[in-house]
């Protein structure tokens, strides 16, 4: 278990814009940064990061938190695993307290699968460079493909021995459970015996965007046609092929800096390109592109260049996947390598500068590329050409931006020698059909309008005297300004003002009147501040933002986060702006008085109810006395503290 001092160090060191920037392309907007939310599909950025406060919030889906919460949510890590990830990123030594057997037992299944995959990667890498079999077969294969030692180490390549159960036996001996060996797919059970899925293969670990090993690809080196050339890990709780891009961990920073993602087909394509110094490259691992993979790329860039080996049949087979990219509003280009070449072979045969120059020179916009490719197959056949027009217009119709659609219509009409108006008419038909499908009520003919039947909704049981808002405001003031200092008069006679901490003043004032919080989360936070005041150790808001209780953490972020920040230009131009900080004393007092006034209202409502329910004159008199005392206090607080006049 990680001790509190280490946790505090990790949270204070981690810069949220750097942590999130590893997964999302952020752009500055005032003092905040914005980007596309990684937690839901959106085309307009609503994901906001506040470097000053160390928090993020998506105003689209509501996800919010700090660096630790983000890693937990994005990578599906536990709290300790997220802390360790940040510690590795910032080179912080993690000091852990010894765990009890019960705590070790609580390690969840995902962590066990991650740990086993890491163990397997280290084993395969060791076999590659230390075993005679690995050096003779696996390392020789990589060397023959021209891979340098640093590239082999970077991608953590490895070798699985020929023996059918070498890894499985070793893993069991090291204490790894059979059930996890099977769930990761590293082992297969047959006739009550475990066998290695990847035996006799060179190994390519597959990493998540954060660098954790989530699966493997294994390539056989023999010529045995009865065995598949490549074998991949099966789907598991931590590995989903449709949501994974090979090489994304090593490519994401280069994709952001170059504002372009190169997409290839296989593992060796990615590795050879990296060796050539081109690092903004990922692979779909031989599968058709999925929506999840496209959205992953879109977090880093809106530009994607797909590198093909020149096979027309393979290119046409991928058109549907590329159409999905176009539909997301991304800019897609196609790079076609010479016959007989693919990204791997071309990168190995040419100087890095030549590879980069070839890609830049030969990148063609997808729609124009598709038009030329299909146009060459029409052979002036009118029927084939009509089919081509429909195909191209269908692709143009996927583009979300109207201006871009118009420009492509213009260019394609020139390429196909078709009047622009013909293409535009066909395009409008498709767009109208899509609109009709998405909103059929817009296309309905006039019909007899039936009287609308109203169903009375059951009335919600709302407490008119609820102090929910006032309690929230007290907690917000504590989180934002608990460590600030205000000046107050100790009594009405003494004119001298003394400095007092906001948290000290708020806690003492509320506790002096024995007023309780009704909302359990607000009460938990207030109680922590109360303990902090008592022990002279007032908690920082970062403690609540990174709280291990996710409800408290989310609440804290919601209360302190504002999408609007005062621009520094106001200060530069000497424009006087009134802020909460500049009138903090007044805002603190208003929050306390509003809280007390609402609590008194609720207490008076309770007294009225008791009076109406009792028939004892003595008890009624006693209750009336209490009621009048509360009424006087309420009138005084509303008049002096809030500037209100009570008329009832």
C-alpha cells in the first residue's frame, strides 16, 4: 500500500495538462486548455482542463477529476495502479507499506491480468537474448530484417521457445494462476494440460496508450502451412482488438507534434518506420478500421495518412473503413507504395529522408484518390461510370462540413467530366434521404391532429426548506478559499479587525450554533475540515479532488471548476473587475448567514408541525416560546446578514 506522503508527492508533482496531453490533443483557450473528450464521441471540444487547479471536466458527458482520476477512468486502473503510473512518468520512487494477505487478495482481476502480461513480456524478451534457441532463431530473424538492438528493446520484442509448454510451466512455478494464464490467452488447456499459445514464435507485445502490455502477436518462422503465420491474443478484460492500435504508445507524441497519423497494416511496418525515424505511425494489425480506433486517432490529430502496398483489391476492400474516417470529419490521405513494396520493405531499403519525402510527395486526398482509381476501371462504360458517380457522391455525403462537400463536388466533376450540377443534385438527394431517416417527422404529410393526451406526472416530494444549495455553497467556499485569510471584528465594540483563516472561521461559526449538514457528502467534507481545524492541519482542496471516494472527488471538482476564467488582458488594460477573491469577506459572511437562515426556517417549520400535532396547552406554550426565539434569530440574520426583511 502506498503511504500518504508518497501519494501527496505524486499528486503535487503531476501536471494535469501533461498527463492528459499524452492521450488527448489539448489547445489553449484563455487560462484553460480544451480538447475532444476521450470518454464520449464528440466533434466539438467540450473537454476542459484547468492547469491552475489541476483538474479536468467534460461539459458534454460530465466526467471530471484530477490526474489520478483521469488515468483511472481512461486506462481502467485501480487507485494504486494510477498512482504508480504517474510515479513512473515523473520518476518518483514509490514507497509502499507492506500489504497484508487480505490486501493482496483484494487485487482485482484486471491487475492480475496486467501483471501476468508484464511477466510474460519480460520472459519472452529474456528468451530472445539469453537462450541459445532465442538467439539462433528469434534474434537472427530480427537482425535479418535489419532491426537494430535499440529498436528491439524499444518495442520489447521477444521469443517463445519451441517447447509446447515452456512458458506455462515457468509461470505456474512462479505462482501465476492457471485461470489467468487462460484468460490472457497465453496458455491453452487441452486434456487437463496447459500449452503455450505462442510457442515457436517471435513475439510482438501490444501496448495500451499508457504503455501497459495488454496482449501479444506471435509470428511463426517456419514454412509449415498448417499453422497460422500470425497468432494474436484473444479478447480479454484488458485487450479489445477493435479498440487497440499497435504502436500508439510509441507514436502518440509524434502524432501530436506532426499533427498527422500514418496508418499501416502490420507490426513490422510500424517498427521499420520507427527505425527510419518516422514515429507518428500506428497499425490496425490487419483488421478493418473500427469506430473506436478512429476515435483514438482523433484524440491526437484530425489528419490521417493511410500507407498501402499497391494492391488495388486490398485498397478497395478498405474503402468502408476509410468512409468511417471521412464521416468523423477527419482529413484522409492515401499513400501508394511502388509495386512489390510495402512500408516495411521501403523503409528498410531507403534513407529515412527519402521515406519521409516519398510519403509527403505521394499523399493524395482520399476522395480524389478513390475517384481516379475507380474511374480507371470504368473503361468509358456508361453503366459503370454511373455506378462510380453514385459511389463517389455517397462518400462526399459523409463529410460533415458543407463547404468541404462543395469543394469536393467541384473537383470530382472536373475529374469525371460530369457537370457539377449533376453531382450536386445527386448529393442533395442523399442528404435529404439521410435527414428523412434521422427525422421522419419532418417528412410527414398533413394529418388530422388528435387532441393531446396529458398524463399527470406524480408530484415530486420536495422539501421547500431544504438547505441543499446553502450547504453546497459552504463547502464550495471551504474548497476554494479554506486557506485564505479574511479580516473580521471580534465583537461589535472593538473596531480593530484581526486576520482569521476562512476554514477556521466557517467551521467555528457553524459548530458554535450546533448546525448539522443534511447532505451526507457535504457532511463528510465539512467533518474533515473540522478535524483539520482542531488539529491545526487544514486539508488542501487537492485532497478532496484526489479523494479515494469517487463521489467526493467528483463533487469537489464540480464545485471548484469553472469553464470561465478572467483573462489577463483585463489586468493588462487596468480594467477593474470585481471577483470573489477581492470581496472574499463579504462572500464568506453571506454564505454562512444564508446557511443559518435556511436552517432556522427548517427548524421553525418543524416547530409549527409539532404545535399542530399536540393538544397539550403547556407543551404548545413551550413550543411557541421556542418558535418566537427562532423567529427573532431569523429576522436578525436576514436583516443584518442578508439585507432581507421578513414579512411572514
